[in-house]
C-alpha cells in the first residue's frame, strides 16, 4: 500500500497556502483541500505572491518552497 504521508515540503506548502488564504482576500476563488498536492499549493502561493502585497517573511516562505521544488525537479 502506498504511503500517503505528505513530505515536509508538501506540508510546508500546504500550511503556508492555508495561512495566506485565510489572511488575504481571495478574489480568484482559490480552493485548498486537505488532499491538495504540491502543485495545487504552488499555484495558490504564486497567485498570492503576484496578487497581494505580502510581508517579507511571507515572501521568503514562498521562495523557500519554490527553491525546494526546484531541488525536487533537479533530482527527477
């Protein structure tokens, strides 16, 4: 049976997206489900990065997730 546990990167991406969606308006009607994958979270984070004026710590959190995704892509 496949292990459905989220990786650390997936968990950080999900929690960051969830926190930012709760904090900022959601004019694009972005949806985040418990089973959202890394790409879903990435889409939400990038949309918020370009659509909102985020605090520096929020921007850095998103960039850290993007860097982690680049490392994953490099290992594929």
